[in-house]
C-alpha cells in the first residue's frame, strides 16, 4: 500500500550525518589540520583558489577537507562563499614584469636576461613512487640563491622591441575591464571578459581543448614564450589618498604563448599572443588557457572557425565546472512528472502503432484467404 | 544642518528590510499597473527629492546604475551628495546613458524618447523613470489596459509631462523597446510599464 | 576538527548580499515590464548546485520578506528531497514561515508543476528553470536565438512542431511546451507538463522564472495572455488520464504513476500532494485510500 510519507527531512538529515561520519573516517587517525593542507597539498589549494576565484589558502584548505578531497565540490564551496562577499573595490592591474619570480622558463630562447629558472617543478623528476615520503622522512633545506636576482623582462617585451609580435591587446585607453561575476555574459565577448572566464574555467576541459589544437583541430603553432611563477604586489587606489595602497602580494602563474601567424587582410605577418594567468602555481592550467585564448581569437585575426576550441560560445558556455557538474548531476533529481508525460505519449503512440500493424496483418490474411 | 550632515542622514533605518519592503511595493505596482501600492515613509532626503522617490532610489540604485536627475534635482548639491552617499550611483552623462532617472518636476520634463529605450536585442537596457507627483487622483484620468490589469484600471496622476498620452502611445509603439515609469506620491506608488496602454476616453 | 566553529566564514541575511539582491530585483522589474522576454542577470553561485533550483532560489531570496509564507514544491510535492532542502534553506537563512498549503502561501517556489488549487492575486509563483530558451534545442547559439526573438522570427519552432505532426501524427512535445506571451515573445514555461500550460494564461498571480546557470530571469504579470503554440488543424490539447486519483478520487488533475510491485501493478495518484491531502480531509476517497486519517503539520511559523 502506498502511503505518502513526510520522511524527506529526516532522510536528508541522516544522510548528512553519515556524510560527516565518512568524512571523518577512522577516529583513531588524527584529524587533518588546515595548515597541513595549505603546506602539503598546496597545489590542490591553488586549483581551488584559481577556479573558485578567491585567493584565500585557508578557505581553500577548509573547502578541500569539507569536500573530502573532491576538487570540484571544493571549488563550488569557495564560489558559493565568494559570491556573498561585498565588493570594496578593484585593485590596480598587477604587473607581472615586476614579479618576484620563483620559476621562469622560456622555450623560445636558450638564454635571456634574468636566465632560465627552474624553481619548484615536477619537470625532470622521475615519476617513481617515493617510499621515503610515506615514511615521513626529513627533507633537506633547499639551496638559496646567492645575491640579488637580476631583472627579468618578459619575453613578449623582448619580441615587441623588434616589432615582431603584435601589440599587447587593442583595448582603448579608457577601457574599464568587465567583471564576469557581476555582469551577465553576452556573446560575442571582449577578450578581457573571455580571459576571466578562462581563468576560472575547468582545468581538465581547457587542457583537453588546448590539446585538441595541438592535434590539428585549429592548430595555432604555439611556442612557450615564457612561463613565470611568483609573487606580485597588489595595490588599491583609494579616492581619498594620493597614492595606491599596497595590499600585499599574491602568487600567480603566467604563460605567454607566442604563436606564428602568416598574416591576413587585417594584420601583417608577425607573432601573435595567447595568454594564460591563474592564481597559485599551475602551469598546466596557464598553458592550456593560453592555447585556448589564442584559438578563441580566430575571428579577430581573420581565421576560419573550424574547431571546437575556436568557438567562443561553445568553449565559454561549457568551461565552468561548477555549472557543468550541477547540471549533469541534476539529472538524478526526480523528473517523474515529465517522465509521466513522456510515458503517456509513448504508450499512446505505441498503441496506435500496434493497431496499424494488426490491421495490416489482418488485411494480409484476408487477401491470402481470398 | 550643514550639507555634509544632510547628505549622510535620512537613509534607510534598516537597510535590509526597508529595501525589501520598498522593492516589493514597486514589484507589485509594476505587476499591477495603475494599482496604488501604499508605502510608508522610509527616508528623509533633502528637498526637492521626495521621501518616496528617495526610498525607491535607495532600494534599486547602486554603483552599477547610472542615474539621471532632472534640472530641479540637478540644481541641488545636497540631493546629489545624499544620493551619492546612500546609493553610490554615478550620475549619467546623458539621459540616454541612465538606468534610472529621477524627475522632481514631471510637467517640465524632457520627452520620453530622450531616455534610453533599450535595443531590439536587449530591450531591458532602457531607463526606468521615477516621477514625483503630488497625487494620483487629481490629474487627467488615464484609463489603462494591458498585462497585469484584469479589465481596466484608472489613475489620474497630477502634474504629468506635456502631451503624455501621445508620448505614451509612441512608447507603446516602440515595444519591446521603451521606458517604464514609476509614479511616486508622498504615500504611495503606481507604475506604468511599457506594456500598459492608455485607452482614449471616448464615448 | 575542533568542536568550536570558528568565524573563518560568515554569511549574510537571506544568503545574498544587498547589492546582489538589488541587481536581481532590477532584472525582475524589467522582466515584468517585458513579459516573456528573458532578462540577462549576473547569476551568482548559490549554496546548492546549478540545475538544482539556483535561479528560483535567487529570485525567491530577492523578493522574500519577514511577513511571507513560503511553499516549495518539486514534482508537485512538498516532501520531495530537493523541495525539503530548499524550504529548509529559507527557514535557516531568512527565518520565514513555511507551509505546504497552496492557498496560505504568499510565495510558492516550484519545479516542474503548477499547483492544482487556483492561485490568487497577491501570490507569487517562482519557477526553477533549467533551459530558459525555447529555441535552444533548435538553435544552440545564444547569438542566433537572441536575433530571432528580436525580429520575432519564430518560424523554426513552428517547423519543429509541424515535423512532429508529419512524423508522429501529433505534436510530440509533452513538457516544456512553448507558449506565446501577449502575442509577442515565445517563452519556455520550464519543464512543467503541458497539462499545466492553461494555468499560466491570465493567472491572477505574478509568475517569475529564474534560470541560474543560464543567467536569465523572465516574468508573466497577472492577467497576461499565454497561448500554447499550435496549428488550426492540430489544436493544443493537454494530457488526460483514464482514471481518477487512487487516493482522493480527483479527476482532471495531473497524476503520478506509482509502481506497486514487479508484476505490472501500479496506481495513479495526485502529483500535487497538498491538493490530494486537502481532498481526503474533505472526505473524498479513492479506491486505494488508506484507512489511517491524515494528521499533518502544514504550516510552521517563523521562529
């Protein structure tokens, strides 16, 4: 017998208690502290900050624990918090040219002012699982750089001096950058808006799209002009004060992709740029972003739009993993009202179909009998 | 009172709930054109800005919404600093840039088509006009019909703009483009969204 | 984790900050002024996933006040998990009275149904909308569909409906059935069954539609013409059911099919749980109604 129950509330409460229990796991294992995550799962926290669009390591760490390590869930938690925060103002644009660089590599020059600086990279590590880490062994202190660091001009600036690379964007002087968290997206979009969307876009999605351009789906002949990671200063203009107020620094990863370009009716042969910038340390994301940025400039540069990575509406509409996961996962919500409507239609159409078939068979039989 | 005090005082006493109450009255008025929505006094703005118009501005405007003031309001530095302090809304360079326009003397106001009408693609990018009127009963009666009105509604706002009925007909013809109007008296509001038609009073 | 919560993260009243509410409120006013037109708005991340009612929740959070009485339904029922969750959210962040009774609610947030009990003036029905664009599955590009709405160029959707007729002998759209509003904009009524479409036409209630992920708000003011698209020789018609509700014997309501066993046993019951309970309280009984009388708490005041 069917009895309508009011059990939803209790069921949800109990499910969440079970979730809390599973999140904690074996009580004899010490609880994770946020500083452990901040320090030892730093790149995970970086991804959460970057795609969560909120620079706060501690909150990112909290989100990671709360999400049981599910990164998209953690990003979602941070976004849902971020959106409630009042906006005090906009900082000045950061200057990555003055970055306190920890890592900087260029693929286009053997050596260059400031040098190649490997920094804390997985590159050239042999991917062998390390039992010593599992044992919690001591880690040696890193070597310190002797003396002051040399100035590190951006590779794009070096190329620009020769006039071989396009200028850095063509936004008018008085252009006020948009804000995708405050204004609805509209297509086609200006590059500043697009870059914001890409910067918070899903790493995996942009990686796959960037990869697709390398495999010939809108190939854009990329060279890593430079990847740099380090700290940049933030400064805020306050109307009452004659100078910009320093707010501290954030760690970012920047990728300047240099792409060969044969020229078009609109532009002379020169190198073009693809740009990537993300919070924290994530070269993969910054590079994938730069590939996508360049691919998405197809129309601007008079190239044919032939592949997914060049299709602005397609890429930007589907790059946000918080949106994507919500809509994919909403399919598990009850849909039985709509399903009932479809069921009814299919039943009726099926009955009509069967009636036609049977009538046809009866006709055949009669003809055969005659 | 000096200008600074006047600019700072007289805002919402309870910003969250006052804004909600004012918005709900505007929403209901917009959804039921011509129906009066009573509104208590929530703000004490400097003259010639009325308490009702001030409350609507505080409920709806902020630094994302350029605001245009009619010459009477424009002339008052106190009004400008009061609105600036409480809403943060920038003043629009031209009426066509304004998201909202505050009109203290509607009878002298410029033509409706001077404000932003939105575009065919984005008809929502139009100016919402907030007109201060003394009452909604002593002017020429307007017989209204359209969405939100079961059969017809009548209001008679005083001191309306010149040739208003003719101007409004043109506003209707621009649909989906066009401006929307909020009429504010000292104790109530009524709305004329662009879909509302004014029936000519004929036998 | 320590037992003491820290002040590492705090939230605002009704979750949304005031600036966000203003932005959404402005969009709602434009939606009301241009019935059926989808107003873009800077939808926020909400503490529930996109696709789970974030648009409806943002609309409700922006209009709700301390005197409101809120009802939340999903599939017509107050006790489906997502409806329970959203109701609990508003109890927590806005501390409003909640009810399951359609007639007592001032705001009803819904997914996939319009209540059977006729709505009245002063009520607001807030729809959760997944895909607000009625032309989206015919033309995936926003740039194109926006042009079509601007030019009132709706040939494509008529072609689609006509192809249905050519292929299946009938219009094979059973839910999210497109409507034309005041003879101008073609609008998606959200995935309600087409059974509910006639309830939108000239309803005395204000109807607001929120699509969070797609960042659109649209509206139907009261007493607005809402006409389901059709053809002269294939007029619009709603679903009909061959039997009444098994619990309350109601006819001409939308029914859910409930599977009773794995031998094909099933029963049909009201999708609108409040409507069904009300009728049973009035003594209506279907052929499978249980003997136990109903005793359910229907309204909880604000704390």
